[in-house]
């Protein structure tokens, strides 16, 4: 599990160590240099002769970069430090110069930012690696002055635009030091231009902005360096990201004496004559995800049974519900069925996934056993109906803020779908999963996720009755498997929702094999 702590918690963990003289910067700089050297060897076979450009601000991250640059210079790299402040870490600067590194100093003259930025960007564009150390975890807001001008100039030259797979051959690798400069360290917002990193080397513990959208997509691969902040283990993390081992521990696995009723019975109210595919996808995902039985209630049972003859049509005892995929207000009978079933689930305390058309039928207050699964537009509509002035663009700009607000207003567990899926639940739990490819943004994928999550809630229904706080972790696990299944279905290319559902058994088997 990847855990992230807010900047104040990290600084509090650092303070007693710094007071005791523990060389945290030395540890961070050495680890950063090792990571860059590894990337250089993979990229060009050796460190000697490589061109490395450091973008150095006034904070301690700049000191980390300068000391790391000194290590690389001693190994034969040609290192240039571009200073964006007249005040930088003196010890780091002295170490770099002593190791043979060059320095492009910041100017004291007003109006020179654009000229200096253009010169520095030309140098950086020819580098093998660019280290972004303009701002650290103490930075707030958009990059200003020379730092902002430098980022704009670099991006005009194609550096730090795509990051990762979006980087053209021959472009420098961008390595962010602790965090990509200019991102919202604690909330993942993007107040201004940011260099997209291929790799972020972060110290002590991940920072929320490395996991949360929209900033997370600019962090690239995230590597956490242990510099000895052991006291963080006693502090609840602000954000968590499940890995495969975590998902395996959460997944319900039938024992030798299991039967279909003990494995979890899921009820599904989904689809209309206008949108029958949603019912087919949701029930199919639930079947393939391991539900002991799937019951379907609705008007397109013929389509469901044609695709999945094992589904049982009609009412009966269930342990969890999936409500709303493919349902809109135009079908009054199915909309009423959704509303009645949701009322029953709330009255009886049965977990429920509330998706798509069911979101508009949500009562003012529910509990954490209800999982809302909106995309940004649906969340905006739900919030607007409760007096919150936000639109889709506002949700996409600050997804954590608005997912939390929806949880506060409704009491539900909120799973906000996106390139990075956020889950917010009781007790301040926040998960951020980024397991699927961009190809997963396709029609019907949300219906598959709803069925998959419903099966998981049904399989763990007995545990949820004792501990509702388990719901957010299960929702995050479902989002993880959903993304992994998309990668299994068609690695590296387009994927359909049907293919994702079909890949679920093999994906879950591989997860459990861990």
C-alpha cells in the first residue's frame, strides 16, 4: 500500500531529526542521485558524459538537487544548475561547484526572467535528464517569477508536456524532486503550469498530491525514499493507494463448505428498453467477479438471460444491491423500482451501489453502506441539487474537495470515477486508485465497475454489518481490479466494457495468486 501524508505531518516528523543533527538532506540527495544514475544507465548505458540540468529554487528541495548534482558530477556527468532565486542552499551550491558543476545564476535585474528562462530552457532541452527542484512541500500556489517563466519556456520546447508515455524520443527525462513544482501538495490541484514528470522521487513518505487528481497524472512513477521518518507510522495517512497484495487480502474467497448463498447474493436493478446493455454489463461483471448468485429486477430480463443464463430473474433475498446503471427518468417503472429498492436497502441496512440514474433518487442522508459511483458531471448534479454551486469543470479541478463534500452531505461512501478514482468514506478515509489505462474511458465501463463492486460488497456483507468502515477499502479494491482487468483485456490498446468484464476471472485469479 502506498501511503501519503500531508506536508505539515511530514515537517513535524522531520523536525526532531533535524534538531538532533540527522543528515536528512544527505540521505535524500544520495537516493536522488542513485535514482537518476539508474535512469541514465537505462537511457544511455552510463552516467559519464550525460547532461543533467537542475532547476533549483530557494528551498530545501533545491539543496537536495544541488547535492545530488554534485554526486552525479563526480561520476562524470556534465551538470548545470539553473538558479531561480538569488538565495539557494549554500552548502549544496558549494558542493556542486567543487564537483565541477556549472551554475547559471538568477539575475537581480527586474525584467530579465524571460531572457534567463529562454537561455536555461535551451540548455535543458538538450539535456538527458532535467531535475525539477523549483518548489518543495512548503510551496503554495502557481509558480511565479523566473520559475514560472522557466516552466513555460520548457513546455514551449516540448519538455515536461506529456511525461511518461507522452515524451518523444530524445527529449530529456524529467525527474521531480519530492513533488512536481507548482502542484497542490496536499490536495492535488493544479493552480498553474507544471512540468510533467516521468519520475518523482519523494522523501519520507508520499505526498497527497502525488496520488490525487488532477496533479497525480503529472507525477509519473512515484518512488518513496526512506530517510528515517519513523514517527509517520503513528500518524494516520491522508491518502492511501491499494496494491495487488492489499486487494488480495480484501477479496472474499470461498471456503470448502461454501455454497451460493454464503458466497454473496447480489440484486441488480439496471437497464431499460432504451439502455439494455447496462443491465447486461452490470450482471455479467457481478457473475464474473465471483458473486454466488445474481438476481435481476427490471424490464430487460430477456437480454440479461440471453447473455448470462445463470442470472436469476425476480425478487428474493439479497446481501447487496446495484441500483441505477442504464436507468433514466424516462422509464417511470424502472425509476420507481430503483427508488423503492433503495428505500428497502436503507431500511434493512443492506449495502448498495448507487449509480447513474439512481443518484437522482438518493435521499438527503444515507450511511456509509451506500456507495455512490458518479463521474464528475453526475457528482456536480448531485451537489447542485443540495445547494452547492459547482459544475463538472469545478469537480474536475478539485475532485477531493467535492468528493469529501458529497460524503459530508449524504453520509455515503463516495467513489468518484476518473483517470484517478477517488474514494472517500467514514473516518476521513481517502483512497486514490490509478490502475487502469486511459483506454478505459469508454461507454459501459462504469456499469462493469458497479457490478464488480456489488459482488464484492455482497461477498463481504457479513463483515460490513460489523464494520461499515471497511466499505471504502472494498470500493478502492473494486476500482483497482477494474483497472487491472482493462490492462489484461487488451494490453496497450483500445478496450471495450465487455472485454473488461470478460477479463475479470483471470484478473482476480492473478491477484489472488499473489
